[in-house]
C-alpha cells in the first residue's frame, strides 16, 4: 500500500463530502426559510453516516446545525 496515495485519496474524499454536504445543507435551510418552516433561530440535530461496503464498515457522527 502506498501511504501517500491512500492519505491523499482520503483527503480528497473528505473534501468532496464536506463541500457537497455544506452546499446541500445550505440549500435545504434556504428552502425551509423561504417556506417559513424555519424561523432562523433553530438548532437542529444532524447525523452523518460513513460507509465503506468493501470493508463492511459503518460509523455515524452526531452533531448539530445552529442557525443562531
């Protein structure tokens, strides 16, 4: 195994996930705000699950998204 290739591929994947996830969350919040589902003061629980099928690996991260 090439450690450098491995680490670079992990970082690229995590960057993709981070940027894409932020964009999707921002779109969902903007839509909910426009539809008056949110008032802009919420703190919302959030959960992210990472799965790698080839490793039979799954881990879940819990956190929160605060609007104020």
